[in-house]
C-alpha cells in the first residue's frame, strides 16, 4: 500500500505536468506563488501530516499500555477487597 504522503507527491508532480500541457492555471498560480514555493509548502504540509500520524501512533501505544497497567492494578485491588480483614 502506498502511503498518503508518497501518493501526494506523485499526484502533485502529475498535476503540475498536466497543467503545463493544458495551459490551465496551476494551483500555485491561483495562489500567486511560484511553483517552487508551492512545492515547498506542499512538502512542509506533508511533513507535518507525517509527524501528526507518528504522534498519534505513539499516543495510541502509550494509551494501550496505560489501560493494561490500570487493569492489572484494578485486579490487584479487587483481590484485596475480597480478603477478610484481620
């Protein structure tokens, strides 16, 4: 499976080629940016998205570990509650 950021790079390159062939205004031109600046900003956005996805993955992993640890602690306390007092 191709990641969305890699697919985005191919789409961007193909989009630029298509626009050059059809003489249609590119997104860069519509935004009044040079093609280089438009590509730089697109890469920056892809990098931010990649960082966001990595952060989300780390948070999910930490959350699962926290849940597991909480379950262990709850099980220990459940065992303590069932024991008669001395």
